[in-house]
């Protein structure tokens, strides 16, 4: 069931519809709902005031996480680009199945957070090459890592995930930057 448009939205929609040439003739006024008496009073604004914008509502949209993935400042990205970031610990997922790699990642995050590590190097293996004969045979773990981290109970402890510098594995590895504990 679709939600009803408020007065402002209905008027805006009517202006948009007036600019569109329909395939068959339809009355634009038929699509504008009549405002309820309480809605009319609520929609009247004082002169000179600016309405506060509302975020768009999307069906099935997820609420943003309390901490977005883009919480690092530019100095982190410059350090990573220059190879100046040194991981405190690493997890190597080579040779593991998806299930065992998922379990190992969870255990490794537990240990890194308990130790107070700031940067964790996650070695996933290189992504599949374009045009390889069996692209499904490579890169399955790497493709699943973002989902695993997002659904992890430690998702709030992760400040960002960035590609690793070539000296730490390049395309075959990721840096997981963990948040500092606030006292």
C-alpha cells in the first residue's frame, strides 16, 4: 500500500505531471488529494520561513549504520597510498572454505579488538581476473568479506576497510581499520 502525498508533495507532483505529455489524456487534478482540515493548517507557513527538508523515504531502505565506512580522515588514505600503514596483526584466509574463512575472520576480529589493535591486515587472495575461464573459482572469499564485516557483531568497531598497499598484498589484501576505544 502506498503512502498518501502531503500537500507540498502533491502540488510538486502536479507541476511535474503538467510538463509530461501522457500517452493518453488523464486529468492531472484527479491525482491531487484533497487536504484534510488539520493538514491545511499544518501546511500554512509563516512568511519568510524555510521548510526543513525531509529525507526521502524508500521502501525497504536500511537505516544508515551509526558509523559509516567513510569515517577516516584524508591522512589515513595518504598513509595507505604511500605504504606507511603498518598492520598490528593479520589474518590469512588462503586455502579456507567460505565457512571456515568466515569463522576465522570472526575469531581474528575478536582477538584484534581484545588486544587493542588499530589496523588488521586481511589477506583474501586476489580477485578473479577478467576473462578467466572459471571466474567463480577465484575471489569467493574476497567477494563475501564486505557482507561478513557488515553483519559482524563487531561492525561498530570497524572504522573503515581499505585496499592494502602492494607491499602488504595489494589487490589480494585489505586493511581493516578498527576504532579506538573511547574512555
